[in-house]
């Protein structure tokens, strides 16, 4: 069996854009007609440039390759151009291709991918969601600035079955980070955590998100304001380049530190574990290097008694890969989703991801367990150039 064809899809995510403005998918087809789908999480260039990168890598490395020989394909792509280091955009492209290969391998074997990566150890997967506005009820982005509205929405999610919610009231990230949090950001963050804890009680964990805005000293000041409300984690309190600095925060707070959405490959996660920078790792499967790389990272984490919580700011194919990893990883903690995996995340799949009472049920179908609805993808082709998350300007 050889990979004989490929195609890419840049799909616009309709308003309210939960999970990003667009999704980038890659489909591989073998010479005996088996198709595999993958998703690339890359926001370093415009999505159509990324699609061309995917095509270039597929032309040079995927076409003619045996989809079962994933380790060899991974090394050839990773080492192309004499890089042999974590190149974020290249590894993101590789992630989608690798994911599609696993989808093919699973379909050819008649097994879900998790059965090929050690076998399922979790019958169902605890999930969480960001606090999003209830569009049907007329809520809007003010929910992100209003602790009472966010607390009300958090309570509604708990009533649906969620046992954890995430929110990031500390303020926007910037090209000029890291910085010290001001008194307003400190007070607002504490107010949000207090209000949401009051609304959900002990029925749900609070996941406090940041995007690497703060210096270690500033993050420690913020953490001390949050500790009385016992969040499950403090996410990416400092930028990702220097895990040694993040480790200073981890040592200074009782809140577990979580990180990983901006990291790729086992090499970057190894530094996080070696320095003690975080006890909860958040690989994004469309960026980290794919399924097998994430499984290796999960194994390293297990040896350090750290847990994994796959990150999702993307479409449902990356989400499906996250599910496969979580299902076969003993040290899985919790899975990020976009609410209940409904809306456009359900519409673009032929069969939606199964969510029940706060948990995702791993699929029994072979491969990744999802099929892209290409008619829906074609009807929502993305023509823009905006990135997933536009960088804000100077905070000064």
C-alpha cells in the first residue's frame, strides 16, 4: 500500500467562530482507495500559505510512502532542510499528515487508532469547555469582561453535565510580553474566580487560562490572588520559550501549572518535565507532531507523574485525534472541547463526536473515528487571510 494522492481544505468556521476562524485539513488517499484525514494547527502564516506548505511536504515526502511506516516518514519530514529541530510550522504540517496516516492504518486494520497505540484504558473521557457566550440567548463578547455573566454561564454549563470550565480574564496577550500584571488585571482575575467558584461550588473545577503574558514574578503575584479558590490549573503563566522560568512559578504556587499548546515535539516537552515547569501537559495534536509523538510525550509525562490534557483550539479532526490519544493514555486528566462538540464542529463531520453528560465517548469505528463531510467543507471555503489569533499591539 502506498500514498498516491492528497488534497487540502481550508474551511471557514462560521460565526461565532468558536474554535478559530478557519480549519486546515489534509486528506491522503492510498493506491487501493483508503482515505485518511488529518488537521493542521498553524497560525504562523495565512492559512492558504500553510495549505501550500502541506502540498509541498506531501509532494516531496508523502506520495509514494507506505502509510504504515509512520516513524520513518516522520523522521524524513522532521529532518528536511537540515533542520532536525522543533520548527513550529513544519511540525504542524507534519502533524496533520501523520494524523491522516494513522487514520489510514486504522481503517486498513479495522481498528480505532487507540487500539493500535496500546489499547483503550478509558471508557469515557472527562471534558471541559471555555466559557462562551450563549448566542441564542443574545449574549455577546461582554461575557469575557463581566464576572457575573461568566459565573451565570458557568453554572449553565455545569447544569449540562460539565465538571470543569476554563476562562482567561487576565487580559490580552501582546507582542511585548512578558509583563507585570497591573492592579486592574489582578483584581479582575480574582473577581472572576471568586464569582465562578461561588456559582458552581464544588461541582466543577476552575481552569484559569492565560497566554504567557506575565513575568515569573508577575505570575506568582497573580497566582497568590487565585489560590484561595483552588483552581485545577494555572495555564501557561509565562511565555513558552524558557521552561526554567515557568518552573519558578510552579515552585511558588499550590496551583498546578499547565502548559503545552505552543510547544511541539518530545524535545520541547522534555525540558518542561526536566525543569518541573508544569505537572499538566497540553499537547495540541495538530501542532505537536501527531499522534505517535504525543503518545511518546504522554509516556515521558507518566514517568514524571505528570498528566496530559490535550488542547483544542481547532476543528473536530484534531479533536478526534485528541480523543484517540486520551483513550489509550493512563495519565489522561481531561479533554478540551468546544462546548458539547455541536454547532459547526458537528456539521462538518458525517457523524458528530459523541458527548454525554460531560464526557466524550471514544468511537468504535476504525481510524480516527470521524469522516469529513467534504460537501460542507467546500460550501464553507475560507477566502480570508486572518490568522487564528491576531497579535494585539503594545500594552504600553
